[in-house]
C-alpha cells in the first residue's frame, strides 16, 4: 500500500535522500509547478517517491530535522534541513530554534562542545485567520575533537624498505580519508599503508585529510624519524634452523652448520614490523683459524655459503679449538653496506 506524505521542501533538499520510519525517500522535482509544498507517494516496488498535486492529508503534520551529519568536529558547523510533513500551502511557516528564527529551511551553527549535544525548536504554522499552531522538533549531534591515529610498531620508520602504518580518523570511513607523506612513496589498501621513506636521518611527515563538502580538510599531522636499517650481527645457521651467535658449540652441531646468516640482536621485532624476510644479503666472509705450528689460516667465501675447504677444516678441529667468522660484508635493502663484528666459535 502506498504511503502518502506532504512536505514543505526547501530547494536544497530536492534530490536528497530522507529516511522516514525506515523507508528510503527520494525527492524529485515536478516540471510544471514552482510550488514548494508537494505531496509525496512512496511505493514499495521500487522504493521511490513521486511528487504530485493530490489533496493534502492534514492529519499527518510533523516537523522533521534532516541533518547532513551527526558527527561534527569541534569548531565546525552542524548543518540540517528542517521540513514540515503535510504542510498546508495556505499557511505561513516560521522555524524557531532556541527562541531564534531560522532564515529559510536550513539550520547552521558552530559546534563548541564535545560529546552528545541536543537542541529543540518548533515550526510555527499560521493560517490566514491568524491562528497559530506549534509543531516541535528536536535534534542531536556528537561533538568530536579532530583526531588522527597513525600507528606503527616502533614509532620510527626505516629508509629504503616498506614500513607498515595504520592510519584512521575516528568516525570516518577509510574511503573518505586521504594522506600526504613527505620523504616517502606510499600506497594503501583501506587503512593499511605501505610507506617507503627515501632519505635516512630526516623526518617523514604524515598529513591526514578527510573529504567534507567536496573539500579536503586536514585533520592533523604526525612526524616520524627516518633511520637507516640497523647493522645486524653475524651468526651461524644450524641444521635445526636455530641461530648461533658465538661462544661454545658442540662438534656435531658445528659440522652440520648450514651457512652464515645475520641476526638483529637489538631489533628483534624489526622484521615483523617491516614484514620483510630478507633485509640483508651477505656478500662475502672469511673464516680465520689459528694453528700453533702453521700460524693463521684464512679461508674466504664469496657468498653466505660455507665452502668445502671450510668444512674440511671444521671437521679436523678438536675440542677446545677456536676460530673466527670475520670480515662478514652485508648489503641491506636500503642500499647500505656493513662489515659485521667477528663471530667467535669455540669447539666444546
């Protein structure tokens, strides 16, 4: 069954969407009339409103507040259209809010308080005989402090690699948020941003914007220090997958060492934060053995792999023997190269 409503429409409302008792109502202009008071018929299939000139149902008069938004940042404007359902075209209508007359049908005021705020008013209907009737209405909105959340694991960014950031504005959908980031390239899926800073020992500034009334409004900024990737430590990767970072080791574990690897002793969460598995590439390294008779013997590898000669030498070592993994040269993803401190190995 069709629902018939009559509304006193400000021009700005035509084409907007109004929800009344769960029904979605779309306003459409009539081509042959300039009268702002129209009758609306809402049919169920499809849910669309047609504005016509049928007689007005005077028994369903109601004042309505149609807010443009109910979440407003402090210092910004609350905007709402105030309309009269089933308005009588022969009557005059005046809108009052907090005792003051509202010009036209659009209510505007600056938001000064935080949290839930309310206001009240009424539409005064005056007929040709001078008789007046008040139709009350009330509205509410939520005042919010402009605020952004720009989060990562360590509150610093690393140059030359992808850093993970979560960027959001409370109360705003991620599709309505845009960012500008200096000293970096970036991309995002929703609120998850992949940020690659370019220059270390500098700042990376993240500015967050929200689209309001077709304008990009800056909600705030956050600055991060940009660091080069830290220098790792050298280690031996055991057959079990564990890392050996120096000291005494059993002969059985030692002869089955897979290769030389890197370890972030002081930055254990860095790989998780950056979501990168291979931050460093070992270019070459030496093994330095000491023999009381023949002196120092140095064996060289042009990768992270342990050479055949190195394994032969390790197999020949007896308990108490000592050697060093030294001159370990690595290149990090940010383009820097490092020579790592030597790793001492003692056979148990």
